[in-house]
C-alpha cells in the first residue's frame, strides 16, 4: 500500500474496522483488499444462491 507523504504527516486510505470497546484493536482494509473482498462476496453469493435454489427444488420434489 502506498502512503501519501504530506511532509510531517502520512496518510493511508481505506476502510477501518475496530472494536467498540477497544479502539486499539483495529484492521485497515486497503482498496486492493476491498476489491478482493467484493470478488469473494460475489462468488459466495452466487454459490449460496445455487445451493438454496437446489435445496428448494428438492423440497418441492419431495412435496409432490
């Protein structure tokens, strides 16, 4: 991840997630990570939808 050098400051841009009670425990998702997370989510959603459709079809076949 490239850091933006602002002379006396530096900046990392991304999405931060941290615990409500312990703000010292956090993770910074870089934009590159977010793209991978979106790809993973899309593949998970596709697989989940396929499995739920097949299980619904099986239930419908059993009820006939």
